[in-house]
C-alpha cells in the first residue's frame, strides 16, 4: 500500500488553492520501517508527505490540538481512523466544515514501533514483524466519512474472531480473572501513552490529572494501577472505535484492547445494536452521552 | 586476566546472590528489564546477557518509581511522624551496559552533589555494586560514544565484564569490585584471552556547541514544528535511564497516612500546573522543548555534560517516532530567529 503520490497531489491542490491551512499525513523517519506523523503547512512541505505500509498512527487524535483554533485541516485517515473523526464530530470537538477528509481504503498496516524494537537489539526477534496486531480483526478497513477516497474498498478481516480473547477471559473463574488482571496491571508504569494516543480521550481536563480531589493516586501500586485502568476502560464504553492505538503504544505490552473489546461487546448487548463511530448523523449521540428512561438499570 | 566460561554465568550470579540482591537483565513475558534473581523463574524468564540491552532502564533500583518517605499519624494535638526505613540489603546490578552506568553517574551528580545530599537516594546508592557488561557490539540506535560515553570502560563500574569467545573476562575496578571478585574467585580462571575489536557505531551525532546554540533558540519556530508528532505521553522520560524528575505526593485516611515520592514527567500537564490554574507549559510544543532543553542545555550548564547517554531507548520506544539524534542535527542546522 503506497498512496504517496495521490496524497501529495491532493495536498498541493488544497494548500495552493488555500482551501486548507495544513495537511496531516506522514513523513519517513530514519529507517525504511519508520513512518511518523507529519503536518504539511506550505508548498515546500509537500515533498515530505508519504503514505506507506508503516502509516499506522491514528491521526484523528491530533485534531484535538486544533479544537480551539480556526485553521482548515486536511487529514489522511484509514478506515479505523475515520471512525475517530465521527467521535470528535459527535462530541463537538471540531466542526465538519473545518475538515477535508482524505480517506484511504486500508489493506492493513505494519507497526513501525515493533519494527524499531526488533531491529534495535532489545528483542530476540530480529525480523521485521508482519501486519500490526491491531489489523488482525478489522471490521472497518474503509473510511466511513470522507471528502475524497483513495484505493479500492477492502473486505473486513476476520470479524468473527474479534471477541475470541474476550470470551476466553469470560470463561475464567473469578479467581483466575483476578490473577490475570493483577498480572497485567502490575506492569503499568503510568506513562499514560494509552490515554494520549486515544481519540476517544477528548476531555479537556482528564480525571487522572485532577488534584482537588485527587480521584486516582499517583503510586504505581496494584490498587492505583487497577483504579486507573478501570476508570480508563469505563470511560471508553461506547466511545472506543477499535483503532488499537492504546495497545500498540503501550511499552509494557498490556492487552488494553481486550478490555476495550469487552466494553464494546457489553455496550452493544445492553444499548445496541451499537458500534461507536460507524456513521455520522448530525446531532446523534453515543449511548453514554444521553439519558433515556428505558436504559437498563437492573444492575443497580 | 580473570576469565569465566559462558556456561558459568548463572553460577556466578547465584554465588553473588548469596550475599546480595542481584538484578539481572531478563525478558519476563512482555516485560524487559532488570529483575531480582530472587524472582527468577527459569520456566518463564529469559536471561538476556547476549542481547544489546533491556527496554526498561535499571534506574528504578536506585530511584524506585514509587518510594515511601515517611508516615504520619495525628493523635489529638500531637503528630507522630515515622520515617520510612530503607532496606539495607546490598544490591548488585549485574550485566548493566555502559550507557546505563553513565546514567547512574549523572543521577549521582543530581542527588549527591552541589550542596545537597538526598538521603533516600544515598541509602540505596551506597548499597549498590555495579557489574557492567562492556559493549563491543553497539545496536542500530546506539550513539553513546557521541554523547561522551566510553562504551568499553564504564567509569562507575565496580567490575567490568568483557564478552570474548566462549566466555567473559572479569575485571575488578574498585574495592567493592574486589569484594565481589573474592566471592566468585573459585569460579574464575586465570587465562590470557584475546579481546574483540569493537564494532563501529551505525549512528553518530555531533553534540559540540549544541548547549551554547540552544540559548538563542528558545523562541524558534522549530519547536512547534518538530513537536507535531509528540503526543505528550511519558514513555520517553520513563524509559530514559537519566530522567530523574519526581513528585512528592501524599495518601491519607482521616488523620493518618504517608508521604511518598514517585516519578514524574515533564510531558505531563500536572508537572507544571500551578496552584492558581495557570500552566506555563500548556501544550506539546512547550513540553517537548523543555525535554530537549533540559537534556541538551540546562543540565550541561549545571553539570558540564548533556543529560543523555545515547542508549537510544527514547528513539526505539517513542510511538510517534521522535528521534533525539535527528533533533540534535536539526538544532545544529537551525538558523537562530531574530
């Protein structure tokens, strides 16, 4: 998958005509297996823009930086990333008329982070890894919202296997589950990369940064870590768009998507059929943004 | 020359572990770091003396991520304060690389010099003996030599191990090292072995003049630009062997509780948030700039070296691909703005 030329053409058209002030895409890093987010702001920047197999990042998260400004922004999104745009639109974080959406029909990407680790002497694996873990069960490879589309529509990948790991955890005994979660959360170093990479985390002040009161302690203890992850995942209910960025960026290998997928499954079961960010209808809100008298409350 | 065969290495660690808590580089499932030999599980853990380095730096052995300082209990008019006792068990960091040894030297500067001695740090540091593993085969993103680190002769090491064909050379450098040598003496052989020629570094960077140049670049537009990909997570600072910033926090239940310190990161909003609500480093640009200025300018002004040992971890672990080597190059290329 390499759409560099097409994106450069669109970018130069948009920047030269003044239709947008910036184009969010990728540039090449120090290695073939490294692509990183790049913002082109003028004609001179266009030659740096690329889109290749390593364009893994969900750039929609970066739009939050511009939520208080007026710039018009062109953004390149894959299928999953485009669902993030819908979340931002639903939460009134950015207005549709400020965006020019360049959608990519995505055949799956590779993870530059994993490739960097494998090639830098920190891992037993020496080869460049295969498709990013987050692409293994992709339900939406094609953009759900766009102004211009690149590539041929792709088929979903193994959608039937999406909840397999969730089911495994559900089948554990309470004790086994507790041990499992204690093990994964005891690793957390509280770098907050999972929050920062998340497009659904669009609060201006995060609960984990509140000091009066301090809702969650700053110790890296099992209790504070559990509290952090429990609150983080609950806040994802009805908001997670399954882009997998949180799990990809976690330096401790915590299976965050396992938890998010459980919430996706439960929201769909209790309030569904529902899947966050699949279609944009102006004024429509996700389940946990509205109150309805018919909402289930038998767990209270 | 004192020498031992590769197959003996676990025996050596075991022997040292009779008198100290020995920390060894391991892959433990998804984790990669220095773990206590006491917790070693041969069915699960993978000891990695043969790999370049571990992902999580060993700084937590001397500067734990969360460290209790004292507890308090308010009883009527009186407050009883109980200082936290720091365990006095000797520790050995075994197989640490030169970049990470240099990082401990920098932390020593911060916590033990310039008129203030941090007692918590000192208590732990005094207990630590360093058995370093000299680097003959730098990794793809290693640039320690460019940052003034002698990868073959780590200064603060008590013992230096040198990988040779079939084994390691054991070189004691200090009194602490001699004590360790005595403990393992019967496992070492006297033998003349040929040392490897070190491989060349793949990546290099020239730090000369960067600290001085940065003085005029505080308001340069490049910070806005180069911080574009940065998501202001704490990975680069927590994976950095030299980043030592901490916050002091408290936990209490009614009238009793404890005070502790924990790692903090200049990437976080709370790091610079002031009581009145103002935040001088509101966005990625300011935090990103501070990180590089601290590493490449401020630390140099106070201690005469950059606060970077070229271990390459931040380059490898940044989810957004920020690269400190590239940043140093860009700083060198930048035209000071008027």
